[in-house]
């Protein structure tokens, strides 16, 4: 017999950023964070987990990622395997009639529906799908929050991809990490109009990984202390309130301030770390011009550990936001025709801003808030 289960898991983009570990081994953060889960129609990982007594023990556990064998010997992947097996073994000990899946080698086959080269945080969707698929295979009675404890050990941001909608990762205080997990602040259906336009910007060279960058920030930035003690706690409260009240202006201001604060601590790291480039800064200028022209806040930018811009906006403001970028960027990969048709020509951006965007944006992704992991039967 081959036992098998599949799941998808979404990408999430934080609006209050996780940056800093108080325990690098357990992936325990120095601050809570909050993200929006993005639609799996555009961005998702699909993972199938299988196990069988007929799989050769000598082959051990394996992972095929986008068709290529991937190393599973890393401490984080091993921690996820271990945690899941321990939970399955407990079920098997309590009910001897269950097949002994915990003793069999695991095979994982994982695929992204978006190009890895886009430099989008695929580790979040990847580890969330990894954990969810094995939990499904093992029929673990664990809630998404419990599974988020395990996914967190794979990659911090992955713990937020176990849920759809608007998701918080509570930093917790326990030394063993037992209270550092994700929960859902609001379902996607609570505020379904939320959209995200991702401007994919190619980096000249590979930047500092988030794992290493945040360790350097923790070790050397003074500004970082202010961020974790005061800025983030305030942003978390304001963001949860903005989401509950569907207050886009408040959501947008906290999103932009928090991204700026995170990148300020990167600049305050010694030596400094720069994730944004001239094209990223042009995207900020464009958002400011769009908001000024609209006379209210209709768009919010945020940047992770790379130059790509993620721009949140509400569906009703598609013309002001998407229309402006479409006007500048013209035809390229990723535009959704059905959304573009009928958009009136909008605001012309400053020539230098438009020039930087035109030269630096290589593709765009139009997406929006979406659901959490789905068993593939449901998908
Ligand atoms: C800037 O989750 O990739 O995207 O825990 O070391 O795997 P590790 O880091 P990772 O860091 C993500 C950092 C961020 C902000 C965020 O997603 O909250």
C-alpha cells in the first residue's frame, strides 16, 4: 500500500513585518507580525506526501521541488519531519490498529504555480504545504494553529500560511516556543475587496537572505530595539483595529509605516543592508502620487527582503491604482485582461519615476486576499 495526501498552501505578504529572532534554533521571533494571505489561483504551492512500507528505508525521506531533488537534511526540515512523526507515533501508540506510518520513509513532491525566479517568498507557502500535507497523510487531529507551531520551525513566515484571510503570528513568551503560533484575525470574506499588485523587480545581485539579515540587525542595530519595544506593538494593535473596521486608510498607513520602519532597521544594521533599490523607491513615489491625485489613500506599498513592491488596494480603486501602473508599464506578463478592459487613462507619473518603473519592472502579478490551505479534492 502507498498512503498519500495532497494539499495546497498560499503565499502571504506581511503588513507588520517579522524581523528578528530571539531563538534562531526554534525560529522564535522578537516581535509579533501580521499578514494578508494571497489568492492561490495566482500563487500557491501544491504538495503531495506519501509513505509506504515498500519505500526503501535506505533512501530515507525525500523532497522533489519543481521536479528537482531537494536537500532535506537541513535542521529546519528535519525539525518538521520529527515533530510530525512524533505526533503520528502518539496516535499509533494509542490505537494499535492504525498502520505504522510513522516508521515509513516519506516522499514529498512539491510544485509552485509561479516562477521561483520571481524572488517571491516561496518558503512560506513551501513549508506550510509541507507540514499540512504530512499532517493530512498522518490524519493528525491538529488545528491550523497547532500546525503553525511546526511550520514556524521550517520558516518563520510559513506559520502564517496555514490560514486564509488576515493572519497574526503571536510572538509568545515561552522558551520552548509552545505559544509562538499563528491565528486568524479575520477571514478573507470579512474584507474580500483587498487586492495586491506585485511589481516584480529583478535584483542586480542576490541580496542577503532574510535569515542572515535579521540576525545581523538583531546584533548591530540600535534602532531595532525601538522597533520591537514600541513601534511593532503599536502597529499590531492599529492593524488589527483597521482590519476589524475595514478601514483602508488606517490599514494603508500602518502598512507603509511598518515597511519603512523595517527597512530603516536594515539601513541601521552595521554594515547596512539594502533590500530596496531605485525601482522600489520609484514604486513608493508612484503610490504617493496616486494617493495625492485621489485626494485620499487608495494604495499602500510594502517591501520584504528584496526589491519587489507589493501594493495593496481595494477593488473599487482599481482604476486609480492599476490604471496608473498599466499606463506606465504597458503590456507585460501578468496583467488580467478582464480587469484592464475599460480602465480609463489615468494620472501620468513624473518622467523619472515612470522611466525607472518601465526599465526595472519585469513582470506583474495581480492578485488579492485568499483562502488557506486546501486539500486537493477541494481545490
Ligand atoms: C521580510 O520567514 O523568510 O518577509 O524564519 O529565517 O525563514 P526565516 O525567515 P523568513 O522571513 C521573512 C521576513 C519578511 C517579513 C515577514 O514575512 O514577516
